[in-house]
């Protein structure tokens, strides 16, 4: 357990160190203002079946900085997590996702789609996370089953009993869970079976080279078998070509997310894409 936590810290610092300390301090103070300045925006990327049909969408945050341009969430989410800003940003994302669902439902657009929202471990551990989620869903009158949360294996590094209990409460309430970036973390299989999950998401790093690297194909195949054995769904991330989709299908994975199917888009463009697809 301690060893796993140590490894995770190293991983975290690797990402964080890519941004120089001075720039980090600057980004942190600017990130603090980003919500107020309306520089943050939700993008939506489709989750698809083999025929390309939309099954739902993942919510991906974007930060449009006036000088730096688009700052990747891979850069600013770690900063938000470390500084505690993730609490405010995370609840804002959930709120905006619910708002979008309410608008789509009302206008009969993007009907019945489920939105999948990334939740950082620190955010999930927050004491008032559960009441906050419930209040937001109710305030916007959003059906509970329209929301899914994506957690990573880092959620399993500590306070596992608490995590399982909280997940069960939310699941009973109607919110689904996926385990994101699966295979890149350090979760033990004994924890995995205790989690009330809907699906595993095969990390992009195993999909990238699935055609050429037999080890990646073996790992993907193992995750697919594991999800089947545990009665879970499975979806592959980062599918960029038809050949990758076919390789995944041959291994038994029939749900996909990736540039081959659709790119992350702002809400209006996402709806336009969906309407376009329905015409064909
Ligand atoms: P993630 O949750 O694993 O999201 C999938 C990432 O893969 C996204 O990167 C998406 O744009 C990218 N992607 C999807 N398909 C392809 C593909 O075919 N090829 C390639 N090369 N990339 C693809 P993005 O949007 O840059 O987000 C990076 C990470 O930042 C996310 O990884 C997630 O961990 C985190 N993140 C994004 N939004 C939020 C948020 O609202 N809250 C939290 N806590 N984390 C977020
Ligand atoms: Mg995700
Ligand atoms: Mg992922
Ligand atoms: Mg990923």
C-alpha cells in the first residue's frame, strides 16, 4: 500500500515537473481566476459502438488562456489537484454538465445521452462530495442515470472502505462509475471486485500500438477478459484508426472513444455532429 502510494507520487511529480516552478505559480494564480473570467469550457467527446453510433459522451475540460492559448488539462488538472483548486473546478464541471444535460433534455437535443465526468481522487474524497452531487442533479432536474463518473485507480491508494461506501451510495442513487486509464495504475484486483463499476476504460497507451506491439495487445486482451469475468462493460480510449478498432473488436471490445470516431467538441458543435450523424 505504502509502496503503491510512493509510486503514484513519483508519477504525479513527473507530470507536474514538466511545468517549471515559476510558471506553475503563475498558472495557479491565473487558474484561480479562470472560472470567473469564463476561460474554462466543457468539451464533449463521443463514446461510440462499432457502427459509430453514439452511446454517450465524456466531458473534457478546456482552459483558454488569453496569452498561452489552450492549456491542456494534463497540465492544469495536476496543479488544481495540488493547490486544492480542484474542489471549485470539479464542482463547477459537475454543475455545467448538469446544466448542459438539462438544456439538451429541454430542447430535445442529444436526447438520452449519458455524460461521463472525470472526478479527481481528491475531489471524490471531499466530505461534501455526495450531497453536492445530489443537490446539483436535483437543482437542474436531471435524471440520475444521465451521469457517470470516471475515477482512476489512484482512488484506491487510500481509504478504500470509505471510497467503496461512497461509490455504493452514489450507485444506489443512480450514478454510474467507470474506471479510467485502466492498466496504468496500481489497483489490486481484490479492490476491483468490490467497486460498483459499470465499465473499465482501456488506457490509450495500450491502444496506440496495439497493431505492432504484442504486449499491448496482450494487456488489452487481459483487460477485456477481466471486465467480462467481473460482469463489467469495457471501452477503449484513443482509437485513431479503423485498424485499431478492428483489432480491439477481434479481442472482444465493441465500445470505443477516439479521434477515429469523433474529437472533443464544444456543446453546440457536439449536438450538430450528432444531428448530422442521425441524418445518415
Ligand atoms: P482522460 O479522462 O483519459 O481523457 C481522455 C483523453 O484522451 C482526453 O485528453 C482526450 O482528448 C484524449 N483523446 C481521446 N481520443 C483520443 C485519440 O484518439 N487520440 C489521442 N491522442 N487522444 C485522444 P484531454 O482532453 O487532454 O484530457 C486529459 C486528461 O485530463 C483526461 O484524461 C483527464 O484525466 C483529465 N481531465 C480532463 N477534464 C477533466 C475534468 O473535468 N476533471 C478532472 N478531474 N480531470 C479532467
Ligand atoms: Mg476520462
Ligand atoms: Mg482515460
Ligand atoms: Mg487516458
